[in-house]
């Protein structure tokens, strides 16, 4: 059979990632504050866009998004940080002179209560507070400081986007606690590339920013000072021994004299375990929930979007008609057409974003109905795939929607990601237990223990097995440390001192 060249027509469909489609995807993961800033920028650039007022809300919002007056968030509601707080490893706190009990007290004093407040405006302040508020406005935020460094250190656009994800995932103390695999999937890159960007990100100012744990945070700061020698490395790897003040054992491990060891301790005390604190003023953060949930009289749940988190954007059609008739040049007509297209896209994207959040929140409430009715003990294991399959969306979309979005119900305010947790197997063969529920049970057991009968990790395992929870001792230890609960030896010592 002879080979020959020929022309052939072929028709196919493909999804092209346009700039507007990419921006629509990013809108999903914006918090309501970031969304408000984005919308304000669009209004400033587009003469056909304007911010709607209270009278125009009915024309711009779907009926499912309306919320009654009784559902407006009160400024006096409080959010308990609880298990959601991004706490530091307790072992480092004991390096200071307060000791274990003092460090725990200092840490609790430093965790600020998060209060909910309306983002639509602020009350008038007294003249005495003018200078104070002005000084806050002039403070450079951590986000601004990091964005400047991202622009200077990354020339590739994809790496900039990855760095932006990392900056967005930092805790209030400056720690990076997101999953590298999730960021790689969302940006369609390899995990190795994300790790490379993270390593570069960890060289930014302030020193220690982007560390994944306390040890890495201290190591980064010591490396910058060129003091991360083998002896110091061995000391950082054994922070639990430092917390217990087992200095003799540490000196043997580090192979240093007492004088050198004292110098090493002095250097560690000079490090900053909370690198982000210097850039963020210690103020109560306003948390406005995106979703409001209330129970109806028949026992079902009413799920609404909070109008305070929904920008009211309108397209001025009359002004568009006036400009279209007045402008005669091709360039002017092209500009007006582009503005109209962007305006229409923005309003549709905002509506799509609101509907997607509502759809995801509704499925979460459906999956976790026992939590809302009876509490955290009844939280079910849930993953992104379960919700994605139920509402026929991609897992990456669910991940974006649940980032930086909050839900308010009778039990408090929770981030949407709170309702996704791994499963702990059940001994009776039934559905497993959510990790958050198991953590709550461990905390209850510890709170109820007496000073004369402090439970060890093995005893906690036996107690949990009696309730049908099959769990390993190392898992109990991991959960206990994550909740900043000291070991049984340390708890026994503290309880005796309190008695």
C-alpha cells in the first residue's frame, strides 16, 4: 500500500481556558473580603458597572439567596477558636522561664476570640481613637509584604500562582498547613514543582515564614543566621526533651559542653516561633459567615446565603445605550463592547459563585445533619469526592468553594472545610467515626480524668474501644498533641500542682 499525503477535515470539541474562565474559577476560592476588593477594582475600571444599594437587592439576587432581617449577623456573637485554632507546638513554649503551666496560660491568653461582624460598614469612632485607627491603616499587612516578594522572586506566571496559593494558605502565625498535593492538583503541576516553590517561599521575609511546623520554622531562622550546625540541628530535632528540661541528655546528644549548651538555648530564645505576628496587629478578626443555617419548626434546615458577603453589582444599561449612540470611533465602540461583555460576565460569574456555594453547603448539611442536630459527637466522615459526586461537580471545585468560607448555625461558626474529615474504623462493622469526633471524645476523657487516675494513651485507646472506636495508640498520641494536650506524666504533674 503506497503512502501519500492528503487533506482531511475533522471536527472536535475541546475546553479552552480563557482568561475569563480562569478568573471565574478563582472567584470561587475568594473569601468575601477578597471578592469585595476584586469587585471594587472592576467597578473602577468599568464605567458600566456600579454597586447596587439596598433597594436594588431584589433585582440582583436569586430568591434562594435572600435572608430575613432576623438572620443578620449580630456584632456580639463570638467564635470560639477551639480545635480550629492554628496552635504552635507546645514543646517550644517551655523553653521560656514560665515552665509548662505558664506557657499554657500564656498561649491561651494570646489566642484571641474571633467575633462576627457585618462587613458592610463600621460605626463612627470617637476622636480619641482617630490616631489609633490611622496608625492601623498605615500598617503594612503580611499579604502585601509577601506579594511584593512573590513578584520579585518569581518570573514564571505559574510559579507566581503557586506562591500565591501558599501565601493564601498560611495560618495566622505564618505556618503553611495546606496539602501540597491539593495545590499541585489545583494548578495542574507536579508536587515537585510545588515543593520547589515552597522552598523558595521559605527564604522570604520574615524569617521562618511558610514553615510547616515549629522545627522547620526554627531551622529556617537558624540557617539564615548561619547557626544551623550539627549540634544545633540535633537540639532542634529533640525539642520535646528541651520542653521537659532534660538538659543533661541533650548535652550528650549534641556533644557540647554546658557553656556551649547555654549559648545554644540563648540563641533559640531569640528566635520567633510566630513569624507572622510582627506584621499583623493583635486585633480581633472579623469573621462574617457566608452561609446561614437555621432549623425550621418541622425539624428541617433552612440554608441561606448571607447577603453581607454578596456584592451587589449592577450593569447600567441606560448609560451603555447613551455611550453607544454618542461614540462614533471604532476604538470607542470596541471599548464599550468590551466593557459590556466584562460587566455581563462579572454579574453572571457572581451569581454562579453564589449558587455553587449554596449547592455545596446544602449537600454538606445533608451529609452532616446529625452534627447540626446533636453535636460534634455525631460528625460523620466526609471527603471531597462524596460531595462532588452528589452534586455532579469536580473535586477541585469543591475544594475551592470550601476554602475561606464559613457557616453559621446554632452551634457556632465553622469553616466549611471543618466538615471534611478522615474516617476512624468502627469495631462493630458499621460506619466509621470522623476524626474530629474522635478528637472531641479524647478531649472529654482527658477533661473528666481525676488527678489520681490520669489516663495514658493506651488507657484512652481502651476507653475508645469500649465505645466501638478502633484506633491505634500512635493515632491517639497524634490527636492529643494536635489539641495541645500534654502527656499523662505532664498532666499528672499539673493536676497535682493545681490540687
